[in-house]
C-alpha cells in the first residue's frame, strides 16, 4: 500500500548557533548580583551546547560526520526518541504534540512548504 502524509502545519526555525532559537534564552540575569541587570551567557533551554567527550582532549578538534564542521559549533536537543546532534543550518521542527527535533535543510525543503 502507498500512503500520503496528512497536511499538518508545523512551526520550524533554522538553527545556526546556540541561543538563536526563539525558545532559547542566550542570556540570563544573575539574581542578587552586585550590579542590577548583570547578565551571563548560558546555554539554550531547547538546544543545548554539544559537549565534547573527554577522550578528545589535546587532540585535533572532533568533526561532525554529517557536515564536517567542528563539534563545538553544534548543539544537542532532546527528542522523543532520545538526544540528537544539531548541526549549524539544521531546522528545528515543533511537532504536532509540541515535541522538537532537528531536520536537515535539504530534507526539510523536500518535505515542507510555507503555509
């Protein structure tokens, strides 16, 4: 049998660096600090920093097998299926149940069109 995807409208945002997704906050205010409005950079609430494994210390930077950029430029997102690496340029999709997951730009453009 053949099946066709149901037409569903989704939210999507292209991700390039930590903190640029609308659900992420790139800066937080430090409560009780000496100067009011003091901010510190933190990781996003949705796409977090990709953390390098300890065994790579002192070696050449680890590169992504998908995009060949260094892993420090990547993010990490928790999905319903488990955690996934987010490459710069990936599209973060909000699914029909409010879940989030990354999608490669070429697959996104082949699957979705503006609503």
